[in-house]
């Protein structure tokens, strides 16, 4: 019963998180338009070929009155039909090719419009050179997470990044290991990150919002869990975000002597409620920088002790709404704020059993010669304290 297949379409939701039918930027719109051109051409083909077939089947079917030896008139070739088919086929390819080429150029060429230059809208401090450039983000694909660097603004983050609404942003895409593909369906897609090569694309978000993306090229065991998020923010919110990102986080600033650490934690702290668990934060931090070996792979801005480069930057990990490359969400619902209890539980689970959450992940297995958590023994209570410290990284 082929019509049953139609039921599968019921599962399609035009407005879902990663729907390409709900574009929120010019690139995604261009790609959707191009897709629709092809859909219409193919619909025309379907109807044209289908009706000729149907006509032939009905018109020339065997009739009761036909004698058993009846043979239809034999013919060979028909120049009008043959030429017609060739011309119509070429015409349809041209109809598809013209908008395709236009779309390729459109998505490839960074718009020249000066109003997108950083100097025109960004109030923070940047070099003179950058004033004449559009905002640039370096994207790095790793097994199985993403890092985002803003060279002009001097900030680095992981798995979640921000961009200003209505402004062109230039992306340079690189890989740190295998081929990945960067895909943010409602804004643009997809461009591969390839080892030893820099690919580029531009993007613009036309509506403030939280957008969901993911790796779209099979890249190993946890490929399906290699997600990321983009926040399209108003200009003011974006600038505030940059200021926050530039600030260091709570962390000891190196050396054997940990005195003064509590004070430095306090001066960075935005959420005084955590102060009730003061000792736990402190002990969690101590474990992070010693027994847990977390700092061998991770960086925490403002700390000379944590400058690892093999793993997501944790400077503001507690400000991000998700964990494990967008996989564990700290919000009770899709919209809204971080739920602190859920966040703490997620941090705990991630450190305790990341291998169950993301099979084969390199934090558990170890990477770049660094010991992974499968060989680092931590008690449940130690993990709890580390989770509390992670939650203080804002
Ligand atoms: C061997 C290197 C390594 C060590 C040691 C390590 N990590 Fe990780 N960590 C990673 C990698 C790699 C990822 C990315 C995993 C993924 O999403 O696939 C990660 C991810 C994370 C994340 C999620 C970040 C995000 O934005 O999604 C947190 C939080 C984290 N680690 C905390 C810790 C803590 C706490 C410790 C110490 C107990 C630790 N890590 C030790 C390599 C390491
Ligand atoms: Cu990937």
C-alpha cells in the first residue's frame, strides 16, 4: 500500500529546530528558493511523463475486439518527438542551472556593503585594520565538538557562539582532525571542514534567537552527538556578550600558593548564591587543577594553570545553555533560562559517565597524549565538588 508512505510526512514539521523550510537568514533563504525551483521542475516532469504514460496505457490497452494476431503499426523513430525531448530536457537543465550558478556566487561572495564593517557598528576596542572588515569567526571541527575563535575580538569559546542580528559574519572553517561539516540549517549550510584547508562561508541571522546546528559529515563514533548552538543577539546584547567573554573566570592564577584564591573567586563571582557552597567550590577547583587533571586538556581564561588546547574552553562554561557539544541541555524547556539544578546534574553526569553520554568521546578515552578520565579515579563526592566548581565558571 504505497499511500502508507504519505503517513511518514506527518512526522515533518516545517518549524522544527533544524528545519530548512524555516529560513532565518539570506543564505538559508537563497538555498530554499533554489530547492523550490528544482522541486517545481521535477513536479512538471512527473506530471508530464506520468500523463503521457497514463494516456498510452489507457489508449492503447488490449481490447476484447482485438484479434489474437493483432499487431500495432510498427514504426521506427520520430524526429519530432526525439528533438522535442532533447530540447525540453536541455531547457529544464538550463532553468535549474541559472539559479544554481547565481546561488553559488551569492553564497560564496562576501557582501561588499560597508555597513557590515566592524568600524560601522561595533563600539568595543579593535585594531584599525579590523574596522574595515566584517566580523570574522574561525570555526574548528574536532572529534566531537566545535571551537569558535573571534580573531578581531580576541575571544574563544566552544560549542555555542554568538553573532549580531542583521550583520554579515564571515566564517573560516578548519578541521583539527578529520572531515566534518558545519551546518546551521535555519541560517546556512553546509560547508565541510577539511584538514589542511580553509573553507569559508558567510552568514547573516535576520531574527534574534537560539539556533541549533550539527556536524553533517560522518566523522566517527560520536558524530551524531556533535551539535552546536548559535545565539543571534541584538547589537547591544552582542557587545555585552563580548565583554563577558573577554573577562577571565574564577580560577587560581598559578603557583603553589593558593592563598588569595578564594578572594579572586569572589571578585569574579556573579552569582552570590553559590557562596553558600563556598568550600565545595574551592575543593572542586583544587581537584580540577590537580587530581582530576582537567587543566591538562582544558583552558580556563585568567588562569595560568589551565591552558589546555585539546578540549573546549571552559572559561564561561556555566554561561552556556548546553554541554557535551550541545547534547545535554541545561534548560527544562527549549526556551528560557538555565535551570541550575539540571545544570549541576548535567555537569556531574558528564564528568562521572561521559562515555555513556557520548560513546568514545576523547575526554574519556584521552587525547593528544593526555590521560583520559577512564584512567583517572575520582570518587562520587569529588565529582560532585568538581561539578560545583564548573557551575561557578561564569
Ligand atoms: C584527555 C583530555 C581531557 C581531560 C583530562 C578532561 N577533559 Fe573535559 N573534555 C575533553 C574533550 C575532548 C571534550 C569534548 C568532548 C565532546 O564533546 O566530544 C571535553 C568536554 C568537557 C566539558 C564540556 C564542554 C562543553 O562545552 O560541551 C566539560 C564541562 C569538561 N570537559 C570538564 C572536564 C573536567 C571537569 C575534567 C576533569 C575532571 C576534564 N574535563 C578532563 C577533554 C578532556
Ligand atoms: Cu563531525
